[in-house]
């Protein structure tokens, strides 16, 4: 299925804010379509009318569809899915559950996200683990051919950011998966910026853990995230903390962990958000992730081409494969000033700095970049207007 111009028009009609702003900040937080917004607000209205617990009881079918919807989206089993309040906490719950000990080594890459690397540093301090940063190839993505040189008997896991927050490259997740399987490594994939704009197939990638968020390319509500944990490694993980959702208090001195990935959930959660995120997954699946990926790639390529034709604008994306995140700088105007100027004209972008990507920015000697992230609801007309504003 290809997303036609007529289909784009209908999807934009279901996103009324498209008539108010040019939103090129989907990598920050996308615009909720009407069905998702209604799912959230109708549940909140129900909570107000009859009570939170009572509304949750009536939403059981929607909450069950959260697990089945994500399972179909990612090609995994429903029991391997957990609802967590955000992508970082989802990733943390699995990472801190690993039985890592002093001297164990983990492999990462310069595309690594700040929160993940902070966790590495935290466990380096607390448990004495070691961190190895994999080299990049000539395009800037992780160089899978040189990973073998990092392997030691104490190497236990590899973490890959599928799409970094600071650029448009798409790391070769499937190739890394084959390497991890060959060497018996636990493989984490941070898919915060990829699920919703890329057709992510865990059965092909082969990761053991995948984390993501609802608010970005899935177009769901804020305060929602999800976690996939493979049944293959579940027995080796000890959740960093548990409550009466994650475990059952059997008797005074005994508890049993919940089955599957739900042992990483909290009892209290944002029910309206979960219902909304389930609706967002259904919305994306109805359009079709292959079609979404094709459309996003097309729009982003159009934007990169148009930006490259403007004097003084430098597109800074790395990688062989690229996605809907487009980073650039412009001579004579800082990304922060540009972002403020565009906001006054009804255009949303964001700014990415070293606080999110110390490894990459230090390697490239970059202080900050403008980030324009597009989605399937963006149009060539919006790109033309955007570029006109940049050129003046």
C-alpha cells in the first residue's frame, strides 16, 4: 500500500493542528490524530464520571489490545510486551535487571543516547562494568565488520540505538543482531526514534530487548512507553524493583514474579495513556508500516534535497540508510535562534546538543544542530514554506 496524496489529505484532516502549524518535530513529540485523542479524552471523561478504578474495569479490552497490538506491530508474542511510562524507564528496567558484575563488558556506539550511557556509567561506578565504544564506518553508522576486535570473554551485551536522537542515520540493526547471536551476546535495541516511522521486525532483527515511546512517531500520548523482552532471556533477568503488578505476594515470606514481560510493569499507570497508545498502534497498523516508512523516507529526502540547495545551509545527517530526522546548521544563525524564529512563524523544529549525544558530538566537533523531523502527514508545500523561511 502506498500513501497517496488523497490519503495524506485525509490523514491531515484527522490531525486538525496541521492547519495551524508546520510540525517538523515528530522526533520530539508528534501530533495526535483524532482517534488517539478521543481514546485518551473519552477515558479521562469516564474516569471523571464513574471513578478511576471503575473506568479501568471497563477499559479491559482496550488494555488487552495494547499487548496484542504491539505484538503484531513488532512480530513478537503478547506476553513479551510491557507497558512502561516512558522509553528510558522501559530500557532501564531491562538493563538494570541484567546480572552484570565487576569486569563484565558492554559494547555501545557513538550514536548512543545520553540516558543509556548514563546508566552504563552508573553501573561502571556501582558494579565495575567496562564500556567499549564500537567504531563507525565511513558513513558514520556502527561498523559491524570491526565489532569482533572488541570481543573479550567478559563481553556480555551490546546496545544499539536504532535511530539516534541527533541525526537521520538508521543503524544496521539486523547485521548487529547476527553478530550478537554468533557471539552469544544479549542484544538491546533502543527503538525510541524508529518504531512508528520504520517497519521494525524483531523476528528479523533478533534483539532480546527493545524499548520505545508513544509520543514520537507512533503519534500517541506523552507519558507512555513500551518494552519488549524476549522469553529467551527472561529467566536470567531480575527486575530492579517490583510491586504488586510485577509480582504476587504469595505468603508472608514468598513472592512470585508475574509471567512474561509484565514483571517490569508498575501497578499504578496512566490508563488513559495506555488506551491512547493502543489506539495509536492500531492507527499506524491500519495505514501500514511499510507504507509509512516509504512515505517518511520520501518526505525526508525531499527536505534534505531542498535544504542542500540553500546557500549557507549544511545538512549533517550520517549513515547509509536515512529516515525522517533531518539535522542541519545554517551559517550566521544558531540552531537555538533559528528554532525561536521559526516558532514565531508557526513552524516547529527542535535543537539537539551534546547533552544528549556526547560521544557523537565530540567526535564530530559539533556544539548543536537544528533538527527537523518529518512524518507521513507532512507535505512538499510545507517543505517549500520551511525553506523559504530559512532563506530569508
